[in-house]
């Protein structure tokens, strides 16, 4: 059950995996869209220098006048940077390649690991009225990802259903433990989400079985299938609910949002406001 019942403080979830190509940005975009469809107000923070979440939600590169780089390095205010998307109720703090130099630009800053924490936990105005903040982390364990982990209440870990998938988790888990010990003792693992699964493929079945046996209840019941429509949607700058609301990808992310909201009911959050 949710413990984020402090008046109007949004719950912050980092979506992280240092391995690229595991469905991290796809999950950030589509979980956000499905939460909004369920009645939540969501802010998606694009913390990846590739800016794929921004592109996938229709924010053109030349429209990104201010970005998450400004949030971190220039300590700009959240309300000056966020932008609406084509999905009412879903806003975004976009990103671009400026973030590539963030590690160097922040190295001399004594607060370098707490910058996102201070911006998001203390800089979100009540008038913005968000229920959830989702952070799309870069595919690395850089200072950007550390900032996200320090700022977040929980971490959602997409895990591709492929050989050696579980082996890649150890470094991320070790980083989470270090962040808990040094900066964010309340950080917890929201869950591990199996992605790009093919039910007809024996390897996918074995990876799922191994993950559930090893990680138990940490693994979401929902499994995201390998789905062509999910792959196509970003090229049309749309979430899967916009591109093909009846697809297997839409069904899967709706199921994930429902499972997430079972843990963090909107009714509890609205009542706390």
C-alpha cells in the first residue's frame, strides 16, 4: 500500500537500467500515458541525453528551449521548463544532447548528487498538482542516474527477456544499496518489469521463470510483449494508446498501470490533497 500520502507530494519513480535497449523509454512513455488514462496527472522527466522520451511524445528538438540540463546545471525552476504533451494531463521536462556534458559540468558542485532531489522534491509547486513523476534515466550508472536515484521514492527496472538478463542487474542493485546508505535511505525497488517477451520463444519463458524464482514478488505480474506496434509508435511521436489503443502493447501497459495503481491508489492520493 502507498505511503506517499503527504499532501500533494507526487510520488517519484526512476525508471532505470544501465543496459540500453531494454524498453526503458518505451516503459516511461507508455506507463505515463496509461496512468493519465486512469485519472492521474503525471510529469515525465527526460534525463537521457538522447532525448528519446521527448521525441516519442512529440516534442521537436527545436522546441526544447529549456531542458533537464537547465534543471540540473542552471538550477532552473520546474515550472519554467516543463512542457505539455499531446496527452492532456501528461507534461514533460524534455532533454537534449546538452546532458551529455552534465557529469563534467557538475563535478565541482558540492550538491551534485542532490540537484534533482532538490528540484523535484522541493521545487514542485502545489498548483501543478501531479500525482506521479516518472524519470527516464540514461542507459548508464552516471551522475545523472545517481541524481535520479537520490530524488526517487522507488525504482522500476525494465528487464529484457533475454539470456544473461539477470546478470546485468547486480551492478544496478549494488548502486541502489549505495544510494540508500549514503543519500536516500527510503529508496526501494518498485519492481522488475519483464519486457520484449515472446511467449512462443522458449528462451523468454525460461528467463521469466528464472526471474520469478530469483526475485520473487519483485517481478511485476505484467509482462510486456515484443510487439511491432510498440516499436512503431515512437516514430509517429505517439504513446501506444494514441497509436493503436487496441494493440497487445496497449493492453500490457494498461495492465502495468493497473498493477501499479493497486499499490499506489489515486483515491488515497486525492484524499491527501
